[in-house]
């Protein structure tokens, strides 16, 4: 009888962790993306360094949780296999935590992986989008975060953030100014 109770408790816990950001939200995102990569010309305008904030909220167990994610995104490489370095600093407040912070670096560049918290699966999608799937190292590897980037003509990027356990957010990243002046 105890074994059945433990299995039932684990099933409830798994359903709670999956939250609202389960397969249905992610399937809808994939259905909205064009499978073809961005054109090389459009991708060349999208590569660079972007910074900004993403605001995210979730509604779980009757409580609303909030987070602010300061982001630095480095995009390079070809459109069919983008190279990404993503640095985030997340400040959050939940029903159980008054305030917490978390810093992380994610990349798909082998030379940059030492000391990172996870990896990135990156893909570009025609005409002006990219999908970043962040996977943390360790036990929570399957609880990934999805970032849908929509590149605007003015050089900014609209971000739609779909996280684990129901986190959903949005923000705008701006292109960082170049520190090298053209001659």
C-alpha cells in the first residue's frame, strides 16, 4: 500500500512540475515556426550581441510567481547551425522564496563549455526567427527553457520565453553597440 501511495505522490509531483508549459505549448510553438532556416543575408543582419531584460510570470498552486532575467546573447555562425553564448542573471520571487538570484551561462560552442550551467540547441527559422532550447546540466536536464527570438528591422529582438513549470514571459533585447569604430 505504501508503494502505491509513493507512486501516486510522484505522479502528482511530476504533473505539478510540468505545469502549463507542457507539450501543448511547445507543440504550438513548433507548428508556428517555418522549418526552413533564415536566409544568409537575413542571418548576417541578425548576428551580433544583444542585451536586455525579460520579464516572466507563472501561476502555480494559486500563487503568482515573478522573475526578471537580465540577458546577454551572442549570436554568430551560419544560419543552419548558429553558434550561441547566452548569459543570464535571474532575480525571482515565488510563494516560497521572498527573493532569490541565479546566474547561468549556456552555449553550444565546445570551446566555451567549461564552467557553463548547460547547453543550447539553436536553430534559425525563415524569415526572421530563431529558436533556442536551453538544457541545464544535471538532474533537471529535461526541464528546458525555450526562447523564441523574432528579429525586428530596427535591430532589436522580441523574446518569447517558455520555461519549465509554467514560466511564461517576454522582453526586448537591443543590439549592443560595437566597441570598434569603423575606419
